């Protein structure tokens, strides 16, 4: 869960904040020419508890499902 977030972006020609997918994060669409500088800082609270993450198997990227990629 994001507790606080601050994003500082250099001036752009156009920007819009749009709804996120599955209520995960926030998307910002930009139109800019030249260099774009972004500074993003956030404080998050992790609510998942794993007994032992080392028990999870590694999956090669080419075997990941479409549903998985949207969260990477």
C-alpha cells in the first residue's frame, strides 16, 4: 500500500493521469519533446507475509503468463 507519494516532472506539452489496472498504482501519460526528468519518492507498507520466499521456484521470463507481465 502506498502511504505517501511525490512525483516531480519537468514541464510537458500534455499530461494526464489515468486510472490504473486492478487499482495497482497510477498511470501518467505524457507528451514531451527533448529531455524528461522525473523524481519519484514513495513510502510503502508491505502487507504480504511469506514464510520462506526461497521456496518459490524461478520461472524463466519466456514462460511467464500474460497476466504476470502486467505487474512487472
